[in-house]
C-alpha cells in the first residue's frame, strides 16, 4: 500500500490535541502532543489491521500531519 495518511491537528477547547485524517475515518485525541502521536499510530494500526504485525510483510503506512497554529500567542 502506497498511501500517505494526512492528519489535521488542532487544540480543542478542552485543551486536548485533536487529530482527524483527511481521506479515511480516523479521529483521535491526546492530552499532550506526545500522547496524541501514540494515539494516532494506534488508530492507524487498528484501522489498517495487519500493517503493524511482526509476521506481516506490510509496512506501517506513512503519516503526514498539519498543525493549526492559529492559537499561538506572540509576546
């Protein structure tokens, strides 16, 4: 499979980071950015069952992320 999964990332009103994939139905969130990255990886693995298994000849699909920095405050 030669597909790049693109995620749009923003920070929700509750302070959590939220990610949604553009072309597939994958949505996840995380309290920290690091947690979000772990959750994205897990969500992709579950959605594309078999891509993460050690016996599988497939490779984890590449992921591209775009982040909304509109809430960044400049001093």
